């Protein structure tokens, strides 16, 4: 098929040309409803998944549970760093309350007889980006974050994560208060090699 014959999805192209994460602290309510969240998760699940393993799952943090977990995380942060500043204590106490809904994408990647574990990890990453875009498609702002507690296994039980799982990301979803504008992107000449030319 020649380039001039290729169909163009103009709406998708325009979205990708302007897609931008909104910082979680620049979000407010309203957040998505339960049916909207379920639709987002259905869309997010449509990713490459070699072997149809679904090597990932979701945990949805909403309502007062976000504050309870954030306060517990703050206690751990303070215990780990007793000289933590007052400003950082405030940040720690709001880790999961900056957006109305936070969804953890949890990687269940594990050794498999046929499917490389690395491919399973990449599939979880694809789910994170798909969830960001699904939230945008439904009219919400979103941001993919990890932060220290994604990597601290001592707090994983608090977050509902098992010892054999890892957190691929926390997707913060809400309503945009202020658009941050464009940010610098890499020049193609710095990141692309055409091997066949």
C-alpha cells in the first residue's frame, strides 16, 4: 500500500501530537466514576501480551482510603529519614490524595517456560501508558508516577501488593486545574538510527 493510500486517524494523530502528562498536584476533582474507571481498565488491558498471561493487575485507590494509606506512608518516610523537612512531610502525607483516583499497575511477571520475563514486564509498562491514554480519552488528566514507595517492599502489604509482585506505576487521574504547557522533547537525530538506509 502506498503512503497516499494509507488511512489516517486524524483524531488519534492530533492526540499523540499534543499528549502531555499533567502533574498530580495540578489535578482536582471530579474524578472518574466507578463505571468510567472500569471502562479505562478495560481499554488499558488491550496491550501486547505474549502468551495471553495478563502478567499485571490493578489496584484502585479512591475515597478516604487514599488518605489513610498516605498517612501510613508518611510514618514510614519519617522513620526512614528522621531529619525530613516539614515541607517533605506535607508531601508524604498527600502521596495518594493529590488526584481523586490513583490506580496501581502491578506487575506479576515471573519466570515462564516460553514467555521471557522481560516481555511480561514490558507488557505492564504498556498497560501504564494505555491507562494514561484511556483516562485522557474519557476527558480526564493523568500522570504515571512511581515514587519511593513503589520500590520499598516494606510498604507493599499496606498498598495491597504481594511479595512476588512489583509496582509498574501509579496512574493518578483527575481533572486538570492548569495545563503546564509543552515540554522539551528529544530531537529525532539524537535517538533514531535507520539501519536499512
